[in-house]
């Protein structure tokens, strides 16, 4: 499966959740430093200092390799339980079908490529799901306003 769509980013965050009409996560200083806020069933990634239209690319077949062009790359454990996920921002939700299971979810922020909508904010957000029972939290590449390449916390509360 590979799905691509444009999404309006607001409040500098985008989420992957396993619930309809998800409640996004609260952020602490630790979450901001590491670039993500995680709780079971919902992970929210901080944007690279920009709101606006971004291109989202979701795949469970792409190799889970970090591109040299990636400006930020983070892996978190993620379990799909309903046969779908929601890609969510403050004002919109997009449903993507994906098989139930445990995954290592790689989130990469890359610059846009030729042919992308020139009105986009300049980022392609890639979510790559790789089947993995014991995925670990990892910051592979820090970027933007992140101040650490070490995972500081793996717990968050719903907002």
C-alpha cells in the first residue's frame, strides 16, 4: 500500500492515530526537544518550523531507509488495531487502510521534489510502516527546532 495526499498543517503538528476523531497529545518541553509526543494509539510529530500545505506519503511497502535528503527522521512503535489509521491535523483527518499489526513507524520530513505542488510548504512527510513486534523509539536524524537526538520520554497525555 502506498497513499499520497496533501494536508493543511496548523499548530506545527501532524498525528498518526488508531482512533476516529482522535484527540491529539499534550506537549511538554521534553516532547518539543525530541520532536514527537507518543501515547498508545497516537503519535504526534512536530513540524519543521512551518505551517501550511504539506504532502503526506504513507507506505507499508517502501524500504525503511532514511533518505540523505531527510531533515528529520524518527521511529516509534505503533500498533494498528482497526485495519486503518488516521493521519490528523488540528482541522482535518485522513483515513488510510493498513493491516492490523505491530509496526516500527518511521516518520521522515524531506524537502519537496520537482512536480510537487509549488504552493506546498516545502515538505514531504513520509510515514513508513514496517512490521515489527518489538520496535524501539529512535531519533535517527534531528532537525528543525529539536534540541536532542536522544529519546527523553515515551509517555504523553491526551490534550
